[in-house]
C-alpha cells in the first residue's frame, strides 16, 4: 500500500536525539524534545543512555551544556558495528540539508 503510515520509523528516537545533537550541539533538552516530539524527561534519559555508551559527551559552558558526538564510535548492532557513527550522521545531515 503506497502512502500507508504506521507508528514506527527507520531511525529510533535515540538516533533522532543523536542526529539533532550532532546538528545542534548547543541545544537544550527542551529544544530537542520539541523538535522530535517527545518529553524533555525522555530526552534527558536518552542523552544519559548515549553518554553511558560513549556516543555523546557533554561539557558545561556557563549554565549550559555543549554536546560532543563521538564520530568514531561504532554502531550498536553486531551486523554494523564496524560502521563509524560519523559515516551515518554525515549522510543523515547532508541529506536533510538538501531536502530543506
């Protein structure tokens, strides 16, 4: 069926948060939550997950956080662990810029 939309997406919510942070490293959890359509608390939990697994680190600058994405980190699934995160993000961000 062409045009049929279901409740799932190719990129997970964690992936959306990671992509948003990559593109907007000075963003707040509130801004990220608004952009991807989840709660601020959910974003904070996802950022904590991403930090725990080495995908994101944060640096305090004044009262704000600046996020850094570890582009060398391999993707999580065993079939694509050899692919650096930076390769995926480069494609996603370049393509989103072309679409706008």
